[in-house]
């Protein structure tokens, strides 16, 4: 915990409060949403290709990388679990100092890239004992997937990354929302607080992508052909499309959303998905673009949420789903489509939500 920034500490404290609130809850459905309960701070979700399995991060001390059975609505710890597997790829990740300490491992944003013969590569934003992008092989050939750690790339100056995206050649793009010493309130005042960093196999470390300076760079995704990448600015409430170059060019941008957007993933239909909490809310107060933003206050008051689908060419968005404020499930950060169902994660809570998308809100 000593290397975690103050805002993650706040999230951990909020998680403790949320568990206390939901301890007597029986995990019953609420409206159109049902829940899988018991996971700690499932901040991001990815789908293991061609399977029923979902992998979830765990953004809290003593959490895990979780494996969710989307059909049986159950979960188990995937890593570190009882016997964490590690086989370092020295060719690509020789500069990595070894596998993460399982006693301090905290996970955040996720990205998964399909491989061959039932294998995929999972990229994990890791906190805790160190700040790094942790890399895992996902073997989905057996009864359930097996996760093996294969390497890492350390973030520059131990800055805390938020999200990661990958390209076919093994290159990575990550978002650093807050450069060292910059408070989150600056981001919601519209100041440039972070940006996108890039790494390719053979590089000694991450390099800043010039032209991507943003107020709280958050979720990130790449186009199918790798020519563009898309970045959420939680401070501007937008998603921007950039040329995959350094310096990068802002090609187009969405209009500001009515939610504070968070993680970003490409759906199977080519649209980008993001989720976030409503900006305007009479019960919790409006999120204003001023330097008075208080993360603890924002995260501790349950807000309504929306899931947005964004056309990456026009940058037009539509509401795919929404939900009211829910004491037992708030702080929504991510959306994932699996088998006709929408799955949602949260940075401070003890469950994930799911619902059918047969009816659009």
C-alpha cells in the first residue's frame, strides 16, 4: 500500500464501507440487474475469446484476478490463488524484475488479446508492491482457464497507470491519469494532468505519446487495424480518436457525455463501450468542472449510471443501458457484452451485475 496514490487509498476505504453496507444483503436482483456477489472491486472485465469465461480485476488489497462463469453465474480466484504460476518470457520482458508479490498485488485495468491454439495474452494494470503492466498467458484449453504470469513492463517513475491496450506486435499503450504530484481535482478543473504512454518489445521503458495530454486520461482501446487509438478523458467527459503515431494527432472527438466515462472496450460489432456515473444528480450533487472535485464524496454517494455505445468513426454515442442509484451496486466503471448479456463492474463494491439486452432502456 505504501506506493498507492491517495485516491486508490480512498477507493479501498470506500470498499470497506460498501462491504459493511451490503453484508446483510442476499444478492437478490434489483430491477433488470442480477448480481454475482463476493468479488472485491471488480474494476474491469474482459471476455476470454470463444469461451463462457470472464476475467475480472480486483482493485483492493487481498483481492485477486477473478474468473467468472458467465453461464453458471459463479466465480473463483484465478491469480494468485493458492499456487501462482510464473514462467518469465526473457526475450520480451527481460528487464522485468520478476513476478509480482502475491501479498501486495492489486489489479486495475485489463486488456486481452486472442492468440493461437486456445491461448490469449492478458495485460493487467498492477499496483501494490510495484507499478507495472503485468502480462499473463491465458490457456483456455482445459476445463477452466489457467493463468501463467510471463512478464511485466514497469511504469515510468512508478507512476500509476489506469488502463492498457495492446497491438498485434506486442506493443502496449497505457494511460497515466495523474502525473506525479498532480491532484485529481486538477483534472476536473480541465487541466492537463496525464496522458498516453507507449512501449514496444525491445524498448527500455514507456515513452510519453506527445499530443495526448488530457485531464485524467482513463480508458483506452485501439482500432482493429492498429492505425488509431481511443482515449477517455474523465475530466472532459469525452472520448477522443488519435492517430497511432508519436506525436499523435487528435482526429475526432465525441461531444461531452452526461456521465463521467471510465473504462473503454471494443465490442464485437466494432462499437466502443464505456460506462460511468451520471454527472447531474439531485441527490448526490452535480459533478462540476471546477477544482473542487472530491473523489471520496463522489464515490461514497450512489449515483445513477449509463452504458454508452460509441461509433468510433462518427464518435456519436447512444445509451445502451442505464440504471438507478443502488446502495449495493454503485461506482460503475466498465461494461462488457457476453452472449447477449451486459456485464458491469465497479471500482468499489462486492459484486458484478448482469442483465439481458433483449430490451433497450
